C-alpha cells in the first residue's frame, strides 16, 4: 500500500504556525473530555467552535495531551511549539 492510498485521518502534519494540536478522527483519542468552547480558524478561513479535547497515544514514550477534537477539520495537526 503506498501512502497516497491512506485515508487523510492517518496523516499528521507538523505545523510550526499552529497554536494547538488538532485532530479530526475520534478513534485516535484514548480519552476525551469537555472543554470551555474555543473558536478555531481553519486554513480555509472558516471558524469552528471546539468543545472537546483529549489524549492521543502514539507509543508509550510519545503522546499528545490537550488535543482539540474537530470532526469538521479534515487534517490532523501537531503543533511544533507544543511538542517542543
């Protein structure tokens, strides 16, 4: 299987301009909890309200916390600033 045939929810993009991690695919989350709604501007300049966040575990040594969940967003972004 080449990478072009993988579904878009499988990809994670490193984004040096993102303030937060954001994920569109609910099965990636190992936990999910309600948050005070935040308004996020998407790359197409539309805005969405996000009211859930959670944890995504890639391995025991690498995981992301406080990842915003937005099914409207069609990509998964990893904030470089948050990882560093």
